[in-house]
């Protein structure tokens, strides 16, 4: 077999008509397609506002910048972030002259360890940024309670978890569910082509129920202007274009079905793979499986073995943020053993709606036969 990690050609083919319609319309920016997607995505997520922007990093950066303009954050304030994340989460914090405070993940969930958050809070802490990494919900009732008690902003990096649902089972509440992207004060989303909800190029969005935040984000993303040729902020050009918006709107209708297919592939891996040196994720009902991560101390050997048998894999991610050259000097003596283990051992298996059960079973058998 020849199994791609992600066959975007197959996934995107049914949505080419949406791009064609935009090309025929002759309208490419700030048009009806963008307005329609923003309305539909806000409704889907469960927030009053969705502001389309150019990409996921811009969404993170603009969300934080808007809070600075509103006086909720200022230079030097601390933002608690997971140490195990894609670097964009931290880039957005430092670009805004804020201070990231790294908290280790739970090795069982690979998400921020909510038992460690409170001890990381200082008088300078103003926000907690959770990251729904790999497509799994990082929010817990404990995280929400910590933010409420300490008066902290709760921000979400939802770049990898479109359609992921948090179900609360707090004893004092009737069980209820909400989608990631609607759990905190604001959330940033990436629609990079490889995401569960992926555009044909770069695209992103901010979702929130905060009317003022939405207006400030939209203004800053449009050169700092909310009225033509009137500039309230030193802004930038970060707008969702019509082509990407049209494609995303077409794909949004099929997102839940595509996520269900990912869940079925993941369930097959979880049920079939039994190898003493390969750690398979536990059954995770709250995951939409943007990434299916396995851990093994023989990661590079396993990747070469799978490649030799026609299976493409990826690594998310080989170097943790605190060890990246761009942050040399920021954390010179910081030891984060759980994060470092994940980045040393993680291998991502193909897990998406373009795969067949037969292909997934083949991958599972290969893992079981790895020696």
C-alpha cells in the first residue's frame, strides 16, 4: 500500500466548485462569502462573533493585541501557556510584549496539566491560554474555576480542534456541552489546509461573545480602521479573502461527518494496536483527531519502518518551543521533562476522512509487527 499522511487532493476535490464561484463573481475581498462564513461559523461554534483573518497566527496575535488596546493586558503581563504546543501559541504572546509562562502537560492526555496551573500564577498573571492540541479538548472545569477565582482571561488556541466538544460532568451542574472556541473569553482558529476544517490556503478567525473585543479585532485587522480612511489603531492587513471563506463555508457543512470518520479510524487504531513499546492514546471521546499521536522511544526507527512499508507519518513536533533557537536566552536553564519526552518520542499516524478501514488496519498490523 501507499498511504499518504493526508491526501488533500482527495479531501478538497468536492469543494473546488466553491472556489470557482468566487472566481466567476469577480469579488475577492470583504464580500458576501466572508460575511456568510463568519455568520455560519459563529453559529456553529456557539458565539456571537466570528472575525475572519488571514491565518491562525494572526488570529492569536490580534486577539491578544485587542485586549491590550482595551486595557485588559499590558506589556510584561504573564500569560500561562502549555509547554507542549506548536510555537505559534508562544510567538503571539511574545510579539505582543507579553511574558509566556510554560506549564507542563499531563502525559496521559498530552494537554496542559490543570493541577499545575495554579502554582504558576503570580501577581503579574493576567491570562491562561489553553491549546486544544492534536484535536483534543484541553479545557476542564478546574481550568474554568481557576480563571474565575483569580480573575484571569481564559483564551483558547483552537487551531487543531474544529468541532471538538467539551462535556461538563460537574456534580453541581446538569451535564452540558459546548464546542471548543466558545469555552473562554475568546478563541483563535487556524484554517491551514491540513486542519480538520482547512482552506485552500492560509486563513484564520477569532471567535468571542465580547462585542467590543470583536470590533477591536476587526478594526486592527483592517489597517486599524473601522471607517474608511479613519484609523483608530496602528493596524495591519489581515483579512480572510472570499475564496478561502467560500471554501470553508462549503466544508463546514461536512465537518462533523468528516470528524466522525477520523474518530472511526482512531478507534480502530486504539482497539487493534497492542505493542509494549508503543503508547497509543487512550479512547478520547472529546477528540476530533486532528493528529493521532503515538509515543515510542524508538520513534525514528518506527518512522523509517513505516515509510519502508508505504506509510507516511509526521512528527508533531521534533523540538519544543523552549528549546528553539529563536528563544535562546529566554529559558536557559528550564527543564521540562514531560514536554521534552513528548517531543522526543511523538509520531503522528495518518488518521483522516480520506483513509479506508482497510488502510487503517494495515497500519495497525504494521505497528504490531514492529520489532
